[in-house]
C-alpha cells in the first residue's frame, strides 16, 4: 500500500476538502492542523484524521507528480535516492565513474568535434552523471 496526497507541506487545511483528500502537513501548521506537523491529514466524514509518518514512508504528490519520502524526521519532496536506475531490467545510470578528461592535443584539431564533445561532457556533468 502506498500513500497518495493531494498536496504536500501545507500549513493549513484547504477551505473545501472532499472526503478522501489527504495532505502532508507542513512543519508549522495552523488552524485545525495545529500540533500535527509533518503528519498525513485525511478528510473523512468525521473531520480531519491524522497519521504520523514512519521512517521510509513514500507518498505520491498528485498536485506536482513528485514523490515525497519521510527521511530523518522530515519530508523530502522530489528527491529520489538509490544505487542505480534500471529501465526494463537494464542498468541505465549507476554510481558515478571517474572524471572524463576534456578533449585536448593531437596533431589535427577538429574544432567543431571538440566543441560538441565539450558540450556533451558539460551536459553530463551538469546532470551529475559524470564527475567534473
């Protein structure tokens, strides 16, 4: 079972909740959510019900499409952690490898090829896929 929430880190309850709506309460909640920091708040026919998260709980945030994970006593939104990314069982991204040297030297210089290779390396470094 996994949680799905309408929104994350809201300080106060929405004005017109619908039965089944669930939200992640912010660190400094107000109103009906006061004193319920970091909890899941679900609207029921009997009003708001709260569930304290446990370490490692994940929730899908419908409003943003992000994943929220409860780690170290706080919600982390949109940050995925893992050792590798696999697509259809094939490793696509794993641990960072050693830095790739920038192109240099050679008797014949192909300026366009070097420029493109430099842009590719910069993009990979910018995405954190290879070391600077």
